[in-house]
């Protein structure tokens, strides 16, 4: 299993100002936008904005790793002793699974391109 950082997700209660900042001030190319979600091309990685309260259980950020097969990647991490892996969530073709590192930082396995 080879994991590669695909995107960093910033949770924000100020979605529109953050969208304008990264698009208009930093000049990042907006690749996808839907209700409360924006995905920017940031070179070798994507930067995503997700509308949410900062005090949400997920914290202010999350690192998302691409996994073509989320279930297999989750199983491989559990087999390596990662005990903090959550359930797989499926939204149509999109599959997500969150976990935490030893310091409590959230990360995600995702098949989102």
C-alpha cells in the first residue's frame, strides 16, 4: 500500500471569504466547488475548504491520502497496528475513512481523485 497526500482539508466557518482568499489573492485554480466544499489545485497536492465550525470534532484541518481501494488500505493500516481507524463512509462512488495519529491529528483515506 502506497499512500500519497492528495489534499489538505481546511475546515472553516468563513467559507466565502476563505474561497475568495485562496482563489483571488493566492491565485489557486478552483477545480471543484459544491455546497460548502471547494477544491483547489495547489501544485503537487490539492487544498480543500470544507464549511464547518472550527470547534468540530475533526479539528481545523485534515490530511487526506489517496487510496484507490479504501477498504484494503484501511485493513492494511489496522494490520500495522493503527487502532484509530473509523468506519468507511460511502457517498455514491466516493469512499472515505478517517483515522487519527498518535497526537490526535485527523487523517483520511479517500478515493476522491
